C-alpha cells in the first residue's frame, strides 16, 4: 500500500464499504499498471518530486478556482509549475495552487455554477462522481459540504493530477475526497450506497446508454439523487442522433438523444421526479486551448464556415443537465 493509497483504504473502512474494500488492491493494480500506461512512471515521478510544503496554508474548495494559498519562494514555485506541467494536458479546472494558476481546457466552474443551485443540498451526503477527470467537481462537492466524495475515472493521468492537487490541499478536507482509477464497471453491483451520483460527460461515450443509467441507479440509495449531464440534440422525444466514427473529432461517441428522449430513457429505468435544469450549446469560451492544454479544442472541431455545425456536419455540441430521483 503506497502513501497515495492509504487514505483511500481508510476512507472505505470508515464508510463501511467492506465489499468494495476487498477489491481495491486488484483495482488499483490494474488501473495503475505501468505495462498498460507507458507514461505512468513519468506522472508518478512528477508527483513524487513535488517539494514539501509549509504546514500553514489556506484552502478554499468553494471558489471558482480550487485555491490553496501557501508560501512558496520563487525557486519552489518554478519547480512546482514545471512538475505540474509534466501532467498536462489539464482538462477540468481551474486550480490556483501556491500562486500557480492552472487554466484548464474547460471552465468547469461555469458548469458547476449552472448545476449547484438545483441540487439537493450536499451537506453530510455521500457522493459519487463518475468519470470525474482530475477531480475538480469532486473537490467542489466536498466544498459544498459532502461528508464523503469518491471520484472514479479510469485515466491514470487524472489519478496523478488529483494526487498533485492533493499534495497542495493536504488534509484540509479531512480525507473526505478520494479518487479511484476505475470506471463504473468497477463499482460493486447493487451497491445502493451514495446519496448523490453525478455522471457528467459520460453517457454519450457508452454504447449501451440504458445500461449506464441502470448502473448509476444501482449506486444510489433509495431516494438518492442522480445528476446527469450529457450531449444532446434538439428535437422531440423520438429524436436521437447516432453519429459516425467521430463527432466533433471525438471517437467513441454513440447516442445523442434530445432531452425529451433522455427523460423517457430515465423513466424507462425507473427514475422519478425528472427535470431538465439546464440546456445550452457549449461555447468556445467555456472549452478552449490554454497554456495548460495546448492541443486543439472546441473551435477547431466546428465547421469554420458555420459554427452551428461540427466539422463532420452534425449539430454543434449542446449539453443538458437532468436531475432525477431513485424511488424509495
């Protein structure tokens, strides 16, 4: 058990997740297998080389930018910036760590601002963030009062980005925020544990979307809340787009339903109290290239002659947020 993993084990023990606890060694070994991820040793080394920080720090998990104010001299700040850069591209954020501002590809704080007012209060709740990337939204969930936040994402890069942020945050959250490098398939069947489950930016990557909704439902306790954010298209409840090999340059994009069709899917899976709380096109101000994500971004994936279309000719990315409840 490494120093990165020990808090995760303790959190699972505290939460009495005994069935899942027994699976952790295998899941961690597989998710962080150096043979499967050639760049993993470099990411691991970058996090390990982050310098020891002063104990005195101010941590704010409820700002637009996850912020850690800690005194660093110029040499340490340069060292930290260089090491954090080795974990790029940084996609979800932003973060401000010891005076280093990580301007991520996504202004994830904009999405949080649209969602947060509609949520059942997170205070004291156990929360699962499926496909949570580097953990930005997970930190915001803890900042909103969650008693236990578990971020799951199979990407080892995101795991080490999370650990780098953890290095700065330290124990300011009292270990309430944890990361496990697995997909939803790694969650034990019929867990019925979490009070709130988030799935944001995942559904359209699933070849069997109803199966994903069933999996999310199985994670929730009776009466728990699902927060679902996904790509949609405009239209009535019969409208579903099945794009070709790529959509906005993304591979593995399968079903883009209308929000009305998505409501029908959720009803089919047995959810209740369904409502769309936000729906809008994604803008090039919200998703863009930065110094911390220097590859092509949204504007490069749109039709240069008509920004209402992707370069493949499909409707430009539009996202909806739906809330639903698992019956008691």
